[in-house]
């Protein structure tokens, strides 16, 4: 059975409904299979007296054509009610445009439908800003946009029936206390989350089968959907190649993604377009190099230097072992028990990127020369008020932090808190707070 999981974005939709009261539509965007349609339909069911959900993946041409002429809205609403067999009630019903990128005229119509004011409107979409989905239409300014990310650690624990863990971890974090004996269990719980990931289908498969090979098959199915989408957008296969190359690029010691080593020669304009499409697909997270770290990092970001992460670490693990037909249970068991020999630093780095992005942070990093052949690197930079919070990620219990120390010395006037995120328990080391990876969500 397909479970409906509790998602934090539900509260954001409630807030929109209460505050806007029909003055804007809301667009929920996110990668394919991240749970947008399920969330929105559950919201429509619970919070309105009636709703119509138009799935533009499946809607007939007759339904789509209704939105190209809005002169007579009464006619439009009557048609929709009779086609979907639903009675709409003024200010008590919602119309959902699911996968609205497949019907640009419906998205453009939002402006006039919101102005009409009879009903609420929720849209969902993936690949929403891709050129072909917005060509020749005026994007509605009456549209709020929110992103649904894969399930975070707390939502994952909720799915497993555990409401207590994350609030407790928060208390330990706020009081700067180590977990002591409980740390090993929490690390294991967190590694389980890293392996299964936050895609609802993978979580559902885990709950039903408790079998990592089955979970891996579910994740492979999702990646194949992404590959198909990338193929449609770019039949040359380069977009897909950029995506599939993420683990190998992160596992190298290079301090950025090198597209030419993955794609060979490609001109700058084409590359820029491919990268924009990859970012818009919401399947990835881009972290940009900040050339002059300060509080307004967006002003100094270098768009030619970036790292690319997977938006879901569970999918990242499957991509990392893509060369096998399926990733055997034994690999998952070893990963779960922290026994796999390969350097897993890059999986933890991907996890921290996902955690920070899901909490609403833009991702930035910083590198500078140490000597002729070596670089210092700070993995993530957060700006909080007038201060910078640098973060270094280590996959082991390793607690030296030379890059972090050098960075804090170089930019001492800007530094607020400094963090090393790693796999051991919380402790303080002079100025640096050493945090177990499961606490990165509180930064």
C-alpha cells in the first residue's frame, strides 16, 4: 500500500491558505517523485469542502484547451465540474493544477483565475522554469513558489513512527551536550536515513520489505525517470551524463565539478544552458565558490566554479554503485554498520549539503592556495546576521581542522560560530564545535 507521509511543507500551505485567502496561488515545485502530488491532494482533501485535481500529465486536449480562452469563466468552471464530477463551492473549494509545466496556458491563466476570486489554486510542477515550459507565456505574479525537498531526517523518523528523536537531539544541541551512550544508535539511525534517502517511494519500500535490495530497485526506478526526463530535454545525452557523473566528481580530490572531464568539449553557452536545466530539475543542489566570503555571498559567487550534489543522498548512494545491476544487501549492511572501506567522505558531504539546503540555506564554499600543490577548503559557508559560520565535513572521527583554522584566521573579523561536522559525538575543541552529522539540521 502507498502510505501518505507527514510533511513539514503542509504547515506552509496552511499558512498560505489562512493569510492569502485566495489573493495568490501557490506553486509547489520539486524533483519528480518527491511527493508533491500526494502532499497537495492530501491538503486539498483535508482543508477544503471539495476540490478538483487536474493532472496535466494525463489531461485530455479538451481539458487543456479550456485554459486558452478565459473570456467566459462561468463556462470554464461548469465544464471542469462536469468533467471531474465535482461541485465547486465559492471560497470553499480548491482547484489543483498538477504538473502544470505540461500546460503553460493553465499556468498563465492563474493570473485571471486568482483575480476572479471564487476558488483557491495550487499548482505543482517539476522542470518548471525550463525554457520550453515558459516560452510565449506571461508568468503570473500572483504565484507564490515553495520547494518540496526529499524527506528530511525528522520526516523520515516520523515515517518510522518516531516523533521523539529529533526534538531530543535539538535539546542536546541547544545545551551543547554529548549524547554519550546513545550516540552510536543515533549514528546508525542516521546512516539508515542516508541509505534509504527521503524519496517517499524508497521510504515506503523500506517500510514494506525491510530489504535494501528492494529499496535500491525503487531508487533505480526513480533515477531512470530522471534519465528519461533529461533525454527529452537534451537528446544528445549530455544532461544525463552530467547528472550521472556527480558521485565520481565528488569523490575526486578536485575542489569543484569539472564538466569538461565528463562531457569532453562543449561550448560555453551550451554548457550554461545544460547546467541551468540541471539546476532547474531540482534533482541536484549546486554549491558555488564564493570569491570573497562575506555576509552577502551571492554578490561574490563564481558561477564558473561549483560543486554539484544530489538533492537526495539515498539516490546518491545508488548512483555511486550504479555500475552494478543492483546494489547488494551486503554493501548496504556494511554502509549501515560503518564497515565499508571506501572513503565515504563525499557521501557525508552530500548529506550535509542536502540538510543545509532543505533548511533553506543557499550553498557556498571557499578554497584558497596553501602552497604550490595544495589547497585549503571550507566545505560550506553560512551567513547569519553580520557573521559567517564556516563548516568543515569529515567522514570519520577525525578532529583536526586545519582548513577551518586557517580560514578563521584569514577572515577573523567575520567569524561567528565555527563547526566541524563528523561522525563522532558532540564536543568542543577550543573555538570549534565538533558536531555529529545528525545535528547539522540545527545549524
